């Protein structure tokens, strides 16, 4: 009998709890959907529960029933709190689903605004798309804090990369400006070198002013040596000529050391040696003659299609062929083997310069005439004298050649 009564109590309790739970769920749904809650029905349900409890109490002790009724009320309150928490959580989830897409749109708008005001590299764009896609793919799974953190990382990454791109672009712009300035300086030097004496003097001063800026630039250095040669040619003071030749040779030596495969550096080093030989002792004159030939041969090896180099080699051969007996003895004493060259070798170099560049220069024609005269071929010598007479004297070298030409014509017509 006691066992049967206990079963009835348990069944009654479970039925009451189930009824209460269903009532609360119905109540929450009615509240969220906006329907009106019928309080009398709920009271009726509670009254029925109390009647069932009272009936059970008649069959059992009065004290046990009071305890069970208190526990049911506590369970009712806990279930009610739990359902409220579930509803609040559902509201938060719904809010997040609505907010996250708006947050993504806001981030995209901010990045788009920065891209309009500042040019972004392809690498930056690819990285931004990758990060945005990653944020979009994980938005439904991550919390709002994670989404904000990802957005903050994107912003920091974008700003850092943009600063790097700006610095890189500024460095490239500076290098481009410096390169353009260098090209203008070299072009202006070439133009002034081919002009009048006044322009050559201007070119010399301009290059000197740039020496600190381009002191390690080989293309600048050999042009500065050439400008020293221009000043050597136009001045008449012996000491000034020697100073231009000495300084020019020193600069040319530095240029050759910096770039031993630059033909122009070797060419102008040889020319400076030739200038110095005019004002040196016999010993230094022969020494400079060896240096002249050494660097001229190297220039021809590096630039074999330049007629000017063959004209210079013809001049060297002609000068060596004209060395006096004492000069040859000094050369033999100092260097063991004196330099050797013949008039015929000089003639071949002058002919080669003419073949490579017809009417190359007035001076080249004069030396052709000299070679043929020395070889006893006066008819050919007169022919080249006549050709040289038709060329107008422009440079100082042309003017010197004109003097040689007039003396040569006198000797041939006697």
C-alpha cells in the first residue's frame, strides 16, 4: 500500500512539473509573438495543480506535501529564468547576424576611401582581398570581438604597407631625378666641348663645380679631363698649359683605375701624356711616350671603330720616327728597348683614319702629305696639301695645321 502511494506521489509530481513547463513555454511564445496572455487560464492550471497536491496530501502526510510544493515552485522559477536567458541569447545572436554584414561594409568603405586618396600596390590589393575574404568567411562563426580584431589588423597592416610603399616611391623618384640631372650635365658638357672657346671655358667651369657631386662617376671624370685638354689648347701661357696637362693626367689616372675597360678614359690619359711630353725633360718625354702608346693601344682594343684613335697612333708613330739619336740612346738606357716606329707605319694609320671617315680632319691630310714627302712621293704629298687647303680652319689644331701646311707647300714647290 505504501509502495502504491509513493508511485502516485511521483506520478503526480512529474505531471505537475510537465504542466508547469508547458505553461511557461506557451507564455514565452505568446510574449514574443505579441499575443495577449490569458492570466485566468494560468491561475486555473495552478489551482488544478494545488488540488492535485491537496488530494495527494490527504493520502500522505501533511509535512511531506509542503516540501514537495516548495520544490515545485523553485523549479518553476528556475525554468522561468532559464527561458528568459535563452530568449536574451537568441536576441543577441540575431543582433550579431544583422550587425556583422554592416561592419564588413563599413571596413570595405574605409579601405576604398584610402585607396582613392593613395595609390596602393598590387601586392597590397591582393593582401587586402585575402584578409577581407577571410573575415567574411569566418564572420558567422566568430564573435563580434574577433571580427573587430581582424578589422584592426587589416587597418594596421594596410597603413604599414602603405608607408613602406611611399618611402620606396620617394626613393625611386629621388634616384630618377638624380639620374636625369646627371644625363643633362653630361649632355651639356658634350655640347659645350663642340662649341666656341667661350663655350669650352663655360663647360670647364661647369664641370669643376660638379666635381664634389660626381667625383666617382667615370663618365663625368673623362669629360673633365677633356675639358682640361680644351683649356690646354686655347691658353698660350706655358705654365698654365703644363698645369692643365698635369691635373688632367691625374684625373685621367683615377678614371682608368675606376674603370679599366672604358676606352675614353684610356684615350684621354694618353692625350694628357702627349701634352706633358712637350714640356718635360728628355727622360720624362720618353716615359710619357711609352704611357701614351700603352693606353692608346688599349683604347683602340676597346673602341676599334674610332678614326681619331688611329690619327693619334699615326701621330705617335711619326714622332717616334723623328726621334734624334740622343733621344733614342736615352730611351735605350732607361727602358732597355727604345720605342720604334717608321714613317710607313704612321702613313698606314693616317690612311686608315681617312678610310673610316673621309675628310676626317685638316690635320690628318697635312700629316698624310708629310709622310708622302718624307717617303719621296711629292706628287701625292701635293695632292693631299691641296685637299687640306680646301678645309676651313676651325679649331686651334686646324690653325696649327694650317701653319704646317704653308711651310710644307713651300718645301714641295722649291
